[in-house]
């Protein structure tokens, strides 16, 4: 906290969460320590980079005023996250009943023995998303943390799922192998039946051919006997 005869100013540093291409804001509070009106004005070494609301105003006796400072989005990250920008708050006694519209630059001139207080505040960048702290290892004999239990349960569930998948895969392969063997056996049996059928057809053909020859021989013999008998009678 900065303390003067006219105003308390807090904080003493303006800390901006820094993130590329995003605006960032912080605030400071001005408290009037006197029983009179106090006018103030906020300046910065880099006015194009910051927007101050309000940048001038009046703090009533014993009252406070909050000032919001907005940093415009930045395209580059500064080296080592260091910033050289600074702010200055000027304060001076003001006539009773004065408003912010009545404030002029001459009110903060130190001429004619005027009391003008000036406070400087530096700018600090802080990471917008700081890394989470590394959890400490559990002491020996202490129960595991909840997140560790959840991770262990998840790992066990994945393992069971993989084992079940392996078993199903093994069963499927066994069934495919069995069906393949049965198919091969059926093809062999079918070929064997075709071969036996062809052999039976050839055998039947041979038997039929042999039967016709005997019949012809017998017929010729009978005809020969009849012819000889007929010739004897004639």
C-alpha cells in the first residue's frame, strides 16, 4: 500500500495476467484520507497500450474510488515476461463540490506552492495459466489419493477389456479353423464319392457289354442246331 497525505493507493504494483492476443485487466483503489475533496489523474509511459477508466476523477472525503486498467491484446510475449511500463497517480486538493468534468491539467502543476502528490506503480506480467504444482508423493503406509485410485481402477478396467477381447478373438479363430477343416473333409468325401460313382458306372458298363456277347453266342448256337436239323430232314 502506498501512503501519502492525500490518498492511500493499493496495490503498489499493477499485475496483469498475460496471454497472447487477449486483453487483460487489473484495478487499483484510491482512498481519500482527508476531510476535503481530492482530485486525481492517472498517467502511463505507454498510453497506446493501456486504457484507464477513469483516468481522472474526484474522491470525496473518506471515500474510495476504484480505477480499472486494461491492457490491450499483445502479439508477442516479452523476453523473460518483463515489462518496463509504469503508471503514475497524481493527486491534489480540490475545491468542495468539484466534479470530474471540472478537473484540468493545471490543477496538478506544482506552481504557486500547490501540494501535488505523485505515486509510481510498475507493471508486472503473470502467466494467465500457471502450471499446476506437482503433487507430493504419498508417504509410506499412507492410503493412495483419490485420483490414484481412479487411475488404478481405469487401468484395471482397460486390462479386463483387453483380456476379454483376446479371449473372444481366440474363440473366433478356433471356430474358423474348425469350420475350415470340416469344409476340407467334406470336399474330400465328395471327391471320393464321385470316384466310386464313376467306378460303379464303368463296372455296370462292362457287365452289360459282357452279357450281350454271351447272348449272341447262345443265339448263334441255337440257330446252328436248328439249321443242321432242318438240313437233315430235307
